[in-house]
């Protein structure tokens, strides 16, 4: 059974037209399962699909498609994140704000992977802690929006909601949600994961290649030079170990996981599978899924769906969250209080983190809740530059991470990791950094489909500064 053939995008047909279509085998709804109770609740930020029959056909096809990741892999990530909860490791989450179908190329995926590996090696070597690596990759195709529409020159159209839903181009056809895009999301995620696995285990991620990870990047930046020095030290350490007769196999590849915001519940539901080992449900669209700041209603559909899957999961917490709400998330989403299952990704903003985070951490800790604390220093620090670009200051990002470390140090809790938006390219989207990027530079390479990302150099710089905080 296949999805109806490609046809040119159209403006939405009326709901009535869609409903009148004859039901047939290709549009039969997916049977409800134990994880589908979210359908009875309000799901925020879902697209208004103009053709429900097409959505049903696509999701029915996805429900029969092979899983993208296995339950065993997700369990392994839970175990790794449990080490973070216990203060024995650090987690690095990073990647695009919004992946795009055309941006899913070998080169761009490889550059992002290399950037993340470089950051991880900086943190591991300098701070001597294992670093769990989770790419915001292979599934980050759907975006929640603060406004449902966008107006340009008196023309109002639906907002861009990520390539999984509609197109970035500002035209009625492109902005009309098209459920066939969910299939493309699956295909692009599969292609990305394939590259990730090849890269992680095929030799490219061998620690002896640490120098090569810098190839193709501008090396004459301060961070690039520092990285070269560090790669030299790693080489010497590896040669020393070899001379001593130690040749650790563990350095020949890396463990790399994929995560995304579990926003589109029709998609996630279609890819939810029962683990034959245990009979439990897992999202198989990625290893780690998180609930966004705009969809974390305790009585809403997202919390219900997430409560029924067994993956390691995250909840984004903005400055309005209360400590009681945080406890309620732990209760609903991790009733067994298993370490590694639940991560709180705080995104307070540099100006709020030192006020808001202590109360949260104190109460959660006092209640014996097992949670991994991760800092997203991006989403609370976004503003519009005078040029009209959405941007962030490198200094604000750094300040929020510093605040995060300060709060945890003062309370004796573990600052578990960071969650950042980055790319392996030399984009000009965030202000500042060692290159001193200014507002007038933003237009040069402003390429993001949604939020501004750290460039490759800014990412390395952040990693060196973080390594310092981890060591202190
Ligand atoms: C995001 O991670 O891109 C995002 C929209 O974050 P938040 O839900 O924290 O606003
Ligand atoms: Mn974002």
C-alpha cells in the first residue's frame, strides 16, 4: 500500500471535501493502541492538515515502516543518562533548531557530527568526564511557533512549522501543510541516522582521527588553534598508551544518539512500537524525545503520550515554571523515579537563571526526584536585531551556562549538560564570539530555517569555556 502519488501542492481543500472522500484500504485509520490515549486530549501546536484522509494514509504507511531506532538503543541511552543523573558524566545535546530536507546532505550532517565530536573531546579531555552525545538530528523537522501566521507586505499566511509540515518559502502553496512531508521526515531521518551510524562506527570517529575532525574548518581561529593543540596532546597520550602496551578499543568509535522534539503526535504515534522483550511502548523515531516549552501542559496530549513511552525523555522548562509543576512532571513522567528516564532542560534566559533555577533545583532535590539537569542557553536569549534578524549574543549564552553551573555548585547538585543549537558551518547567526560578529555581519550567512545557531567556531569556543567550568 502506498501513499497517493505526488501532486503539485494546492491551497487547502475544504474540510467537507476531504471528509466526503470514499474511505478505502489506503486511508483506513491506524488501530488505536495503549499509547494513543493522547487523542482524547488537547494537543497544542498541531498543524491543521487540510486533507485528513491523506494524513491517515501516510501515518498508516509509517505505522508499518521499519523502526528507525531500537528499544535496546534507547535503553542504553537511559543508562548513560543515569550516569549523568548520578554526577558521573556530562551530556552534550546539539544540532540545528530546524533540520531541513534540502539541508540533509552528507557534508552538512558530517560537519555537524564532527563539530559535536570536537566539542565532546574538548570536554572529555579537559574535564576528564565521559560525555554522552545526543545530536539534535535525524528527526528535528517540526517546529512549535509563537504565532500561527506570518504577515509580509500585508500578505498573511500560515507560519512555517518545519519541513515535516510545510515549506519555508513564503507562498500559499508552500505554507499549506502537506501530510506527505511526514513520510519525507521519516526518509530524511533514516538517511541521517545511516550516516551517523557509519560515521560513529566506521572509523571516522576513531580518536586517532581527532586531528582530521578539524579538516575543512577554518583552523586559524583561536578556538581552531586551541583544538589543534589539544588534538596533538591526545595523539601523544594515545601513543604513550600504545607504548605501554595499552591499545584501548573503546577509542575506535563513539556512541552517538539522536534526539528531537516530539511535537507531531500523529507522526510519533505511527512510529511507536511495542518492544517484544517487555511489551512496553517505545518511540522509534529517535532515542531521546523532549516536550517543548509550548506543549508541556500537564493535562495535554503531549504529556500523556510521553508518559506512555519508555524512551529517555526531556521536558523544556522556561522561566514561568513552578517547582510544584516540576514535581508534577516527575510524578507523571517518571513515577518509578528511574535515573536517566527524565531530563529537565531549563531555558530561563541569562537574566533569569540565577533567580529561577535555585528554587526549582532545591525542591526537586528535597523531594528525592531523580532527574538530569541540562541547560539550554539558547531559547531564553533570543531577540530581534535592528537588522530584523532573530539572533542571540554569545555572551548571553555563556552567561546562562555560567549561571547554571553557579546554581548547581551552590546547591551541591550536578550540572548535567548543555543543549545547544549549532551547525558545522561558518554561519553568521549569533552575535559575538571571538570573531566579534556584529549586527551588520548577520546577513552574510544567515541560513537557519528557524532559530539562530552557533557557528562551528563559536561551538568550539563554547566547548573550551565549558570545559573550564567543568574543571573548576
Ligand atoms: C527548540 O528547542 O527549538 C524550541 C522551540 O525550544 P523551546 O520549546 O524551549 O522553546
Ligand atoms: Mn530553536
